[in-house]
C-alpha cells in the first residue's frame, strides 16, 4: 500500500499576484507567484508538465 503524504493548504492573498516568464533561448514558459498570508513568502505556481519539462530530481515542498 502506497503511503500518501499529507498536503497543507496555503492561505493565499488573492489580491496580490505576479506573472513571471522566461522567453529566451527558444523557451516561452510562465508561472504565477502568490503571497502566502501565514508566512509572507511568495509561492511560485508553475505547471512544468504542460510545457513538457522534466526535472532532473524530484521536487518537494
């Protein structure tokens, strides 16, 4: 049986967000930063699979 990691829901400030992108060397990728209300940190949401990007190592938050 596979163990499921418990995920935490973030409280995000939906009044503030920043769109970011990289458009050099033949790339055209975009993500969105949202501010976490609890920590004040900015969190990047980036759907790497929709761009066909595979990370070299597993990414964990």
